């Protein structure tokens, strides 16, 4: 049994009732020395989540942090000290954060429109890079990132971690590994959720900073559609708009211009048809994935009503009618893991990143998969604006993507 397979009981080891257990008596509570040191760039909402999750997983330690806003650093360092017992190094520039010889990997957690510039500096370090989603706000910037990543001595992992949410892990296993549904023909995915949260500088209220809602938020779902379709997207048609949220929001004289609802249809070149529904003025969170194949149907869902629930309610059903048994399974990650961020998806994304550092192959999102998620998202955003279906070949031609696809 290697150290990563050792049984862990995080719930007990973190419990106040177990603090009297001395290091000499610790076996299942014993913490291995972390193998890697991380630098975190951008210590806002998700940067702090990565600091917390990395510390909880324990395979890497957060060595240093950098943010362009002092208040974000103060809050992140204060919070980190409270649970980790030690302050990380506070870098005073991006270059210092990227080139600290103590760190093995960099987590880029800054707003979408800054990713390309931060990534270019980070990539000079030769260190492993975790780059938050969407990897860029434009197809051209995403292409540039793929080009750099293709020649990179180390690796780049993109933060499309919804593939690690419990219902989608199970769905991937059933559909793509067990082939429980036979050939896939139709996929429909939906997300109902409350509005975007406040952000530093409110970058997520403006398409020029976020890439638009379908890029910023929905790249996660287009990544999932691409995975389940197992083919290249061919044509995208979308209808959407700003019906409810931030209609009176003005910053620096500019009105918020981000969509809060949409229907998107994607045709794949293997005949699979997919759809995505977005609604961002719902009272709580609900996601559903329905995959229909020649031999059955799968329904995976995740519901989180933060007014009532402690952890997400997740399930997957595999329906076979008369041909085989139908199964309905409730799913839950361990409570501490569920509550550490994005219902455990971030935790398992870190497991993949650490495995990658250990030299193992993983199923985490690659820069090319990140680019494909943006291609579908950008096509959908363009379709909303133009009212026309967008042919992906046209888009590939316009952006000369042939060199990287
Ligand atoms: N994978 C996910 O599920 C997920 C969830 C949330 C956010 N994100 C992504 O993470 C990124 C950050 O989002 P957030 O919610 O943490 O935003 P945030 O506004 O809460 O935090 C961003 C932080 O980056 C800092 N920053 C801005 N420009 C910078 C620069 N050039 N250099 C260093 N620091 C800079 C800001 O001061 C702020 O503290 C975005 O790309 C977002 O899309 C991903």
C-alpha cells in the first residue's frame, strides 16, 4: 500500500476530541510530509479554495501567494494561518511568485481576462501550471496557451473540475467505460442556479473581462458535452439573453452585459445531438445530465439548496427498460470533502494534479480540451449575438486553429 492509498479519516483527525493524540501515537491521523510546494497567484474565492483543498489533501504545501490586491492577500493569508498554523510567503510581484526556486507548481487563479498574460509569465518558469477555467476569454488567447503548452517541458492542467463532481464521475464510468447505454445519440445538460456572486472589480459582470457567461461559466458544461459526445462539435445554435440579473448594474459608466439564461444546441460530427440549458435566476443550484444511447438512458443530477442542505444531493440512474436491470444510486462524497469546495470536485482535481506531478497519467482537463470547451462556448455566444447557427469549421478557419487541433 503506498502512502496515497493509506486509509484516512479526516473527519476524526480534524475533530477537537482527537487533539490529545500525540504524533508518536498517530497512524491513520499521521500526515506525510507534503511532496510538493505550490505558489498561488490570485487569492480570491477560488485561490483560497485551492489553498484550503491543497492543505487538506496534504500532498503539497502552499508555500507562497501573490495577488494584485492587498486586501485579498490579507484575507487569504489570515484564513490560511488559522487552519495551517503558518503564514505563506507573501510575494510582491508576479515574477517573484513565478520564479521562487522553492515551488514546484503554480496555481493561476486570477480573473479570466488576465489568464493569458499571467500564464505567459508563469510559463517562463518551467514549473507545472494549474490554470483556472476558462483558460482564456478568446479563442485566439486559448490557442496561444495550447501552443505554449504543447512545447512545455512540464505540464498544464486546466480547472475544468466539474468532470470530478460525483454524478459526472459515475456517468463517465457508465457511459464511456462500461458502455452501459451502447452508442450515445443524445445528451441534454442543464444548470439552474442563483446569479453570479460579487467579484473583485466585478469582472464577471462584463463580457470583455469574463468572455461572456457562456464562456465564463458554461465552459464546464461544454467540456462535459464534448466528453460524452466523444466527437468534434460541428454546428452550434444558441438563444439567450439578460432577462433578470444585473439589469441595473453600472460600473465606470458601463452597464453589465452578461447573459443570465440560454438554450444551446450542439451537433457533433458523429451524429450526436446535445443541448444545454442555463438559468441563473433560480433560488438554488440544480444540475442535470441526461444521456440517451441505443441501449438505455442515464440521468445524473446534483442539487444543492444552501438554505437547507449541508452537502449536495447527487444521484445517477441507469435505465434499461426490458433489456437489463435499471439502477438508481444516491451518491455522496465524504462531508469534509464535499464542503471543501465545489462538492468535492476541486479535491479530486487536486488528486489528479498531484498524480500528474508524481508522473502518473490522469483524466484531468488538458489545454486542448480547455480550448474545445471555449470553441463551443464562443460559438454559442456568437450565435446568441447573431441569431445564426455557427459552423465550427468556419470558426476553425477564422482562427487558424488547424495548427493546434
Ligand atoms: N473552476 C471553478 O469552478 C471556478 C470557480 C470560481 C472561479 N473560477 C475561476 O477562477 C478565476 C478567479 O475567480 P474568483 O472567483 O476567485 O475571482 P475573485 O474576484 O474572487 O478573485 C480574483 C483575485 O485575483 C486578483 N487579481 C486580479 N488580477 C490579478 C493579477 N493580474 N495578478 C494577480 N492577482 C490578480 C484579484 O485581486 C482577486 O483577489 C476566474 O478565472 C474564474 O473563472 C473557477
